[in-house]
C-alpha cells in the first residue's frame, strides 16, 4: 500500500508485529553526515540531520510552513530592522540557559572562515542584543525571506563553545575540524549520545525540550548504508526500522511485504537540462565558430525532442511529476499555473527548427550527467541521448561520478548538462531565481552553470529580494519565471520522487523537502 502526496502532515502505517514498549528507532540513508558543526555545511542532508539537535529562531514544518522556534514572535520595526522575542525557559542540552547572548555569539560564529551557512542568511548586516530575551536583526536591504533564512540560523551556546574552544566554525573545504565537528550541544528535541563517523550516530530524546513532543522516541540510531541493495535488505530483514531512500526498483518488493509500508511524494527538487549560452563556441561540439545554444530555435528543438511522458513512464517507473517551470509548485511563491509544459513533444517540429537555425544535418554536443546524484540520473540521460539522436543532435555522453560531474558544472566545463535544484534551504521560489537563473556574479547565480543572462530577470529578481509586500513579491517572481520560460533558458523535466519505507505502525512526517523530522516520528 502506497501513500502519495503531502495533503496531510503525517503519513502513517499500522505495525503488525512490534513490541509495545519499543521506543527506539533505527534509520538509514546513503551517506553519512559531513559534520556535527551546525555552521560548517551547506549539504542538505547534513543540515537536516543537525536540525534535530540544533534549532533556528524559526523552523519549517512538514508542509514547508514557517513556525516559531527559538523565537516566539517577531515584528518588522522598519524595512531593514526585525525584532525577535526569544522563547523563555529554554536550555541547551548541558543545562545552560538560552539567551540573547547566544544569538549574538552565533551571528559572530557564522561569520568566521569556513561557515558555509553564512550565504543562506542573506543580507543580514548585524545582530544586536536588546535585552536577555530580545534581539534585533539589521539587514542591508529589505529582505522578505528572512524568516526562511533563519530556519538555518542554528543557535549555539556561547558558554559551551568558549569552554570547548569551538568559537570558530569548522572548515570542511580545508579539512579543518573544530571540537563541534564531533560533539554537539543544541536546544533541539534530541541530544547526541554517540558519534562514530561512517558507522552510526546515536541520539537520545531531550527531556527538557521546550516544545511538546509529537514523537515518542527515547533513542534514535542513524546508520549510513551506501549500497542501495544493502539498505533494502536491511529493511526487509528488520535490521533497520526505516530508510529515507528506497530505490524505485525496490518499491514493489517492499510493498509486497505486509510488515512494511512505502511513503512517496514529489520532492521540491526539479531536474532539468541546461545549456552553455555564454561561449561563442561550445567546448564539446563539431560546430565551429558559433554556439548553437545561443539560438532559441535550437533550445526549443531540444525541448520538443524530449518525450517527458516516456521518461516518466519507462525510466522513472511512473514515479515523477513532469515540470513546466524551474521551481517546484510546492515552493513558497511558485506560480503554480506555469507548471504546464510550454511545448508538446514533437520530433518533427524539432527537425524543422534545426533546419531553420542552419543545422539541417544536426550537430554533435557533449552532455554532462552524474550517475550517482539524482534518482535514475544516468538512465534519464541515456534515454534523452536516444531521443535527441532521432532529430539529428548527436550527443557525446559525459556521464561521470558525483565528484567529477560536480567539479565540471561548477567550473563551467560543460556544453549541455543535467542539474537539479530544490530551492533549499529557503524553500522559496525566489531562491531558484537567485541561484540558478540570475546572471552569475560573486553573490548570485551560484548554480547558473550555463551562465545564462537576461537583464530583465536580474531586475525582477533583485526587486523581489527587497519587496516586503507578498502579493507584489509573487508578481515579480511570476514575471521572472515567465521570461525564463519564453527564453527556453532551460529544459525542466520533472520533480523527482521521495520514496521512504518503514515498518508498519511507524508514523513518519514526509514533506517535499525530503527531511526526516525526528520530532514527528512515532513508533508503536
């Protein structure tokens, strides 16, 4: 039996055989967390795991809605000044009281070298203490998504950090650890009991957590299991209680086991193809002296040559949600009515467009794809290569492991490429515009690997970044996404699936951000 969608905050199953007194929970994913340092990583899974130990002033619930966390309430004093009233009576796991001094200290730590979380905080210019339970955030410009940014402002204890020489963030890029890399002291629903890198991390319930727990767990064990086959085998054997990454090919097998349950829905992540639209001549092509992808007719030819329904049906086994724009409709501010496909699958139209663009015999191009990053990434690329070949675009496969592929796209060593973006950590459509579509600069377009540039989109994105009226902000974003669609700057494919599985009776709160919130898990 399969649950699909996110209409309910909780998706539950009914356990057949499980000791009533059991309050432990063991779960697995395909990789270990990179660090316990709450400020050193921009890795989605690592940050999600940390959020069970550390907390921000705000948090996202399973419906991707903003909720108060360490801040009880807030007000906008002026367009560039927010005042936050901190929750009283909160303590860190070591018993130290939580106060405004910890928020100010955290701001200073987030600004130390190696703190990759800094870029998610946006144009925050200063954090200052008003009194023990009030702080003010000063921004260099109006910043309407500050509340989303603060979900990753993980507050550390100033006293604990100073005592343990952890006032500086770890620096993963230089392989420099801080004492906070392997120890933790947050305010969250779980506290660290044991950390064995690449083997297991054990948490225990925080009995003094300020919130009313929805969970009933006393102990949580996380086990990284890299092999998909081994993960599934561990679930089937009962060695683990749940996995948050079940391979699509194993869904039927797990669903056929009456002891287990599959929970599935669309992820925020949109998978897409991009183009080098910057160079005058492609790096990987037999076309010399010009760049075919600078011609919108060629980009449209690629778009209409790809049978998105065949990919959904045959490659993804029916487990994908075709996309018509670059932002998931689950992201805050996403214009949902733009999610229909812009053009139909039409190979003959593709051939005609290529002839009109001056490529009657087609052309060759390299396609950069990962083989271990997204759900069935290599299979999607192989299917696309065959489809493009039928209209005369001869693809040179560049299918590589994550570390090689990511270096290639980050260095713009691509002509055509696959990428995916989830709009995280902000869970806001504006973040897709800023990171993927806006012109690449020192502060924007971090994942604009094709270096697409449209001044109108830049103006709209910048305006949306300052617009505090939500209706006007959404109108600005809508226009930006419309311009990108008309430009055919990218070819969106689909939102890939989230597939979790667990023993029956274990309640999981699956949201489209693919985060397991342990404080919402219940075992019988």
